[in-house]
């Protein structure tokens, strides 16, 4: 064997694979409406001017050396203040870890808490939990969720699997679905975790929650809830994922943070330090300054979230209209994030050329070819090929793009027999 077993068996991102194929079609001159990647076109959604100018100023001020492994102190202080102000979550700067986006935080949580063979529970579909389980050698337990429950797990779904588990991975607003936990549902899950931890013997590893709330500031008329605010007794057992990247279109700025129990954050700090996965110092300096100003943040979020909501609602209405016309489609009303959950139930249908669409991936590539629209099938998020649901991400499309793609989708689906 020339490489490790991990290297041989690790799968790349299915989303990036689809994106690469779309980029190749674009290089050939085709115009594809790309609803795949969870990113933003900066020409459509630029970052806040104040943040941009702050980054430039920090570079001019020669803020270009290594930052501390856990992030500059001023940013950690401002993150703690931000969490208290906007989410009523109380943490100290020593309970905050800054990194280059949220991926290193997620990976470091797995490495800090999960030993090979440990049970990790996560809903299906969900973003990349299956890959992190594979990397760490975890015993993964995907919990199948349904459209009836907005593709979020219920306490009853999780209860049979909690015994002996080390990590429960939750996300709200959820990637890939854009759906959010209701207060009562999250409370029931929290109570299950509290009850399970009460059964653990001294010295036995507890059950932890990894709670991804990276889209918490991007919601549409629904209130965001988190475990520790609902159940303060869980404070020692919840590690959060958060950051700037998604809620102000700053994905490339690479400033994310995690927070939680100091003893766990300190171990994650060492892991992130060895990876060298800290956010650039100039960006940290600028971010610390930017999140202090409530007025500029509010003004940006109001305009930004309004535009995202308009795009999501337009796509949602388009699919509901198609459903009313008799097409085998559906969609879940947008709640948060930049995603719409869409059903396109045409598995088994044939194209005009006679090619049968055997899987949701086949449907997707048919739509790319004929409708010039690219989605991501839920199979890229850990479901089976029997789930004819897709994620649509609106961050790289204009409202006009979305309005124009609905007739093309209708025409493409009309051709299937």
C-alpha cells in the first residue's frame, strides 16, 4: 500500500465534485445557474464595507505576523460580548477559540472528544458529519429524518441510540435544509442528554453535544434556540460552532469561532494550533472592531437577510406553483440560512432520448444539461438514493436568475416520461 488506509478510503466532498463539473461546463461557455455551493458571489453579496476597510487598514498597520493559537484576545473578548448581546449566551474569552472558518472547529471537536470506535450520532441529511466520523474512526449512527419533521431529529428518534454515545451532532438553522428547531423539540432533546449523562459512572466519558449555529443571525421570522440557553445545566457538555462567514457573506475572510467548556476549548486550541488553522491576524483585528458596532451590523444584516429571503421565497413559490400544476415537486418553507429544501420526484422517468433517471444524481445532471440549473441531491449529505430531495443554495444567484430558472425547470420536467 502506497498510502494510508484513511487516504485510500476517504471520500472527497460530493458538493465540490458537482461544483467542479459545473465549472467545467462554464469554461465550455455554458451558462449554469449554480445552486450548489454554500457560498456567495461577492459581486452579488459583497462583505460589509466597514469590514473590508478594516481588513485593509489592518494590513496597512502591519498586522501580518502569527496570531495566538486561540485567536487574538481582543477578538475573543468581542465574541464573548457578541454572544451575550445577541444570543444571551455567557462565556469568557478563555472559552472561545478562533479559527479559519468553522471547519477546523468541527474537526477539532471530533479530535478532542471522539476516540476510534466511539459512538457519534447525527441526523441524516447533515453536512459532513459522515466524513468527520470516517476520519476519526467513529462508530457513526445516522438518524434518518423526514420531510414531515423538516428533516430535523425528534427526541424519540434519538432516544434509542444515546446509551454509550460520545457525541450528538446538531445544527440549527440546518445545513442542508434551512430548517430550524422548535423550542419544545430542542428542549426534549436536551432533557434526554441530561438524563443520559446522569447514568454515566465517574470517569466515564459523558455525552456531548456539538451545536452548529453558524447561520443563527440569518433567520426569517423564526427565533433561534440553543441548548445551553434552554438548559443551563448542559453548559459543561455543549461545544458550539459559530462565526462571521455565513451571516455577512464573508466566507473567504475565514473568521470562525467555537466556544464551550474551557477544558475542552483548551484541547481544541492545541489541535488547531498544530493544524495551523488560525484565521489571518489582519482579518481577526478587523472582525473584532466590526462586531462591536451594533448599528452597522444591524444595517448590513437587515438588507442582506432581506435579499436572501426574497430569493428563497421566490424559489419556494416557484416550486409550490409547479406542485399546484401537477408536477411531482415540493419545497419546505424557508426558515433560515441560505438554503431551500426541494423535492423533485422523477426517479424512474425517462428523458426524451430514452435515458432512465435511476437516482436523484441523475435528475440533477439532467437539470444541469437541460434546464441549466444545478442543485445538490441529499445523497451528498448522507442519505440514500431513495430520497428525492435536494438542497438549493441561493448565495451565488441574483433574484432575476432565480425568477428565470423556474420556467426552464418546468420545461425540463415536462419532457420527462
